[in-house]
C-alpha cells in the first residue's frame, strides 16, 4: 500500500518539501541549453566590438578594419531574426511532440549550430556567416521558449517562480563562460575563433546524454494526451514520492476548466475578447523586457570602462566581474520571487531601471565638464544591469506560464517569443544608427517604457504567487470584468 504524505501547511514548509534533489537535478539538466544560448548570445550578438572582430575574421578582412554601420547592423540583426523563427517553430511543435520532445529537437539543432559557427572561419563567405548566425539565433529562439515552458509545467506550485527563473541564471553563466574563454590568450587570436565558436557544442552534447531520461510534463500527458497513468508516473519521479493524488486532482480540474481554450492558436487567442488582457499583458512585459534599455546600457559599458581604465585588457576583467555580479542579482530574484511575489519584484526592478536611466543621462552629459563623473556612470551602469537582471528580464516568461491554461500556453509562448526577438531585432538594427545621430540622448528613449511597465504592473497585473493556474484564470477574468465595467460606465 502506498504511503500517504501529509503535505505542509505553510508556503515555506511546502517549498522545503518540494525542493527535492531530483527536481534540482532535472532543472539543471534542462537549463544546459540556456547556457549555450547565453554563450552564443555574447559571442555572436551582444558586444559590438566583438561582433565586428568576428565579422572581419570570418570573411577574411584584416582585423584592424571594421564593417560600416549598415553592414554591422545587418550582422547583428541576423541572430534575433533567427530567434523569431525559432520561437515560432519551437512553440508549434511543442504540442505535437511534447515539451521534452521539443527540448530533444532543440538539443540536436544546437549541436549543428556549433558546427556551423565554427566552420564560418574556414568557409570565409559573408552569406555563410549570415546563415550560421541566423540558424544559431533560431536555436536560441527555440531554447528561450522551450526551456521555461517545460520547467513551468513540471515545477510544484510553491517553487514555480524560482524554477522558471533558473534558465536566466544559466544564461548569464553561459555569458560569463564565453567572456572568460574569449579573453584567454589562446582563443582571442584569430586562429582560436573556430574553437571558441565550436565550444558552444559542449552544452547540448552533455545534455544529449541525460535529456532522454527526463520525465515528460505531467500536464501535457494528462490534459493534452489524456494519459493519466503516465502523468502519475512522471509526477512520482518529479516529486520523489508515490502519493501525488492532490496534484492529479488539480490537473483534472484544469482539464475541465479549459474547455473554451481547447485547440487554441495564437491568432485565435488574439481575436478572443476574454483573452485580450492576457495578450496585452504579454505585449507589455515582453516589450518592457527588451525596450527597457538593457541593450543600450551594454552598448555604453565598454566605452565607459575604457574611459576609466584606458586599457581594453582591464575592461575585459571589469566586464567579467559585472556579469558575475549580475548572476548574483538573478540569484537574489530567484530567491525572492516566491517570497515577495512577482509584482513586487517586477515593480522594484522597473522603478530602479527608470531612476537609473535618468541618472545615467545626467552623468553622461556631465562628463564633458567633469571627467570624474565617468566613475559615477560606471556605478549606475552596474546598478541598472543588476535591476534588470533582478526582475524585468527573467520574470516575463514566468508570467506567460501562469496566465494560460495548458492548451493555450504554447500559443502564449509563441506570442511572447515573437515579441522578444522582434524587439531585440529592432534594437539591434537601429540603436547604433540612432546613437550615432542623437548621442547620449538615445538612452532616454527607453525611459518611458520603464515607466509605462511600472504603471501597468501596478494597476493591472494580479499577484500569481502560489496560485493554481485555474485560480489565476479566475483572477484575470475578474480583472477583465472590472475593465469592461469601467469602460461601459465611461461611455455611458
């Protein structure tokens, strides 16, 4: 006879009971692809100087020369353009081959992306470089949606926020790994670049050995595949106990509650009146994630640190230290998101980003008269990056996970993924030219976005901490009813 487990009564006790070694292991294995995403993001997209160097080496130009602004923008834009396709492809197949199946597919494609990027140096054709970068971006797009979707569905309710934010922590670790390797004496030379690009394959190679042994999402098995027996088995593996009756009942309740959302797709979701606030919330959070100024601040990071130290070599170590500190900020957000709640963490993050952007502009302008302000700018850049990593960047995909029931969740992730990479594409293609024309004022273009996101979250977004997906749906329905009633009163 199976032994029935008495579940904890407090949220803290529930988190401690649910955080098993098996769940930690499964989460870590799932996030190895996020490390490759972060690795590729930094090596082939984030720092403008490194992108220019990669371009010159790949197509055989002298390393001292650089591409013009238009060419560089096109090179930068190839990665997020591939991300858009990856988000579409990844979310389309996830309901057909499962959450675990999608990770297996992304894992295989990621192995090929490392091969394509490494061979760019030897082929030496601009067209091939663009293909390799676009394909690598497509793999990143699949990972950016597939990993949080899988983790959000296997996580216990008490730990859902923390676990869904873990991929972002691994993303920053991947960035840190890339920075450390790129600045080594062996790999910073042109002969070391194929090795640097090819090393991205380590993460999917390691994951390919372990990933087949991971359980499928119990929600996918029970609600979409109608296989309760396998769902019970998967839950027992995930929770490390035999008695999972309470969670099975919760899944059955969700199955009944989502009758209207069956066979949902992104276009149908956009047209449905009762889903408009869900979609609007995705739009606000994902545009806020990308248009809050993080790319602009990264653009000024190397310039500011170089002005302080006067040496590119010293700036390398400062960048590594900054990334390490950012990882610590993400870790703090992981700890607080299930304690303080999603709204509080997001509000703190956006308020801090808004204030820091305004102060950054003033410090940049004052550097013309007071060079010592460069030190203040460096501190403010660090504060901004910490604030952004704390909540505005990792939490949006958590909210997307919680706003939708099972059959419509992949469609929500598709919309979120398209918006994320489209905004990334726009900033990558345009910011260099905008900064060239208006200078430091370009950083204030992102200030209104931070303010609007803060207001929207404060006024509209309900707290979803430690709630079932069915309860969250009811909360959003109440919010929708209130807005409709207010609209009717105002129009009367």
